[in-house]
């Protein structure tokens, strides 16, 4: 008996998707809930799991094809009772060994990790995954490559497996390896057309749905909003001293390291309370003032920029904020963010400092009317009480929609954030 494999129901905001990759081929044996195919939309990548144990009988929509909700994309031949989960009573030794090896050699691999594995000709069974349920992440592959290079193993020589180190908060925020920074050009998801002009290679690769959507929204923001940016600088000494003093106790108590972002989330919320227009949006001729604080945190992935949202961030403590940010970073690297994780939001924070940016002007995330840009912390000479001293300083930028927010409000909002960060006790005393 065979059953149909259908595209899952997309949310109302998603019209269709493109099949990025089939993870199995016709004739492959699969288990229930094993990922069969990755479907990319303009927001997230959907994983379509196998509904039952069985054998992939046919693929009816190939890689690169556009599909819609409920469309039949393949067929699955159901396994007979015990066929998949129960081994034969007396298997041939060679067959049993082969089956065991095959099962061990097919770990769950994220799309980003799979591309690196194929590019470098690695054996995925020799890479130990640190993701949920042993899933192999892109970081695991990079660690494996680094370890192999240190041991002097030639390309293709798969020595012992690499034990993954525990990812730190800095690693979670580190910029992903891009095709431009990789040792070799990353293989395109779809067949590329190459042209050689006087020995110089050109490569044409179709834009991903997410990248196309990002481009569309950025152009929309430029064309529809009256964007203006105001700047300030923050002395980070107090927050750095606070983190250093309570770092170990905080981690023991909450099981998570404390970064800078939770302080900025709290400071932003205080600013939004004082200046509600920065937390509002424009809908036609109406202004929508939001009575809640859903703060988007921009996260860079190998597929592009995504903005998962901290719902009701004003009700969260510093540890809860940090925990959710790290969870979102992990899901973003795995490509497992859900639609509800990245929709909505009343204000956005982006941190270009993790990439070394000293100063930049962030672009609004429509229909929001404000976005805060954090930057690199750098020791600089400043004047305090008439004396020149060295302090760890950070430039911050607020881009706002001038149609709704006046310069006075924007500047005072940014000053509020500055005051909260330079004197964190204000966050507790609400002053």
C-alpha cells in the first residue's frame, strides 16, 4: 500500500515554496518522522517528515520546482509490520553488518552542513553532531575541517570523528562562513551557468526565496518610509563590570551565560514605554500604538538575515531573554525556525558589532517605525570630570520613520537607552 506525500499547509502569509532538496531517492527506506524534503519559502525552510515507515516510491516534484500547500510531491510505499523497526530473525552476517553500517552512516544533517560536507567530500558518519538529537550542524562540519587540517589529513582522508565542543555565546553570535570567506566557492543549490571570459570565471546562481524576500523588503522600506538615523555613544563600563562581578553566579543559577543583548532589550523597552510612537506602526492613514513589546533580534544565517521575535519581552528576566536569544540562534543555524518565530514584532535590535562594525545605519523592518543598531565595543579616550580617560565605548544608531517620529522623540529615546546602559541600576529602580 502506498500513500501520498503532500506539502504541509503554509500560513496565510506564505503563498508557495520551492523544493530545495530531496534527502532521499526513490527506493530508499525511511522511518516515520525522518526528514524527506526541504521546502524553502520566503520566510523559513519547511521540513517534510515521513508520515510512516516505508520506502520512498516516487518523487513527483523535483528540486527547484515551485509547490503550494497540499500539493502531492511524492509517494511512500508503506512498510509491512516489523519491516523497518524489527530486524529479520536470522539475517546474513554480511547483510546485517551492511545494514548496521548504513544506519550509522546516515546522521541527520542540516541543509547548511550538507552543502559543506558535499563541497569538501566528507563522510557525514564521522562527524559528531551537537544539534538536537545528534543533528549535524554547520559548526560541527567546520570544527571537523579545522581538526582535520590541524592533524594534517589530506582532503578526503576521513580520520577519527571530531568531538564537538560546547558552543559558547560568542560562537552563537559569530558570523557564519559565507561563500566569499570559504576556502573554495560553495556549490550552488541549483545548477549554475558558468561563462569564461579571457580565463576569468563567472558564476550565475538563482537567488534564494529568502534572499529575494529580504531584497524586496529592504527596497520597500527605502521607498515607503521617511528613514532618518540618529547616533549616540554609550560607555559600557558599568555593564561590563556588572557582568564580570556576577558572571559565575549568574551562570550557576540560570545555566546560561549573560551577554550584552538582554541589557539592551530591557533598556529599549524602557525607552518604548516613554516614547510610544517608537513602538507604533503606520497602517494606511492610521497609527497603530502597540500596548505590548515584541522585540525582534536580527540573526545572520548562511541563508540570509532573519529576525526572530521575543514575545512580551517586558515580562522576561535577563536570563529568560538570554536563553531565548540563544535558542533562536541555534534554530536559525539549523534552519528550523517556524513562521511564528519570525512574524510580528514591534521594534528590532541588530548587532553589527559581532562582525566588527564600528558604525552603520540600520534599515527599518516594515511596518515597524524604529530599529536600534549596536556596534563594536572599542576602548577610546573620553573626557570625564575634566580629565581624559580610556573607556570601553559603543556607538549606537536609531533609524526611525520620520513620518511618525519627530527628531526630539528619536533623540530622547536613544538618550534613554544610553542612560539605562550606563547606569543599569535604573533598570531595577525604574528611574
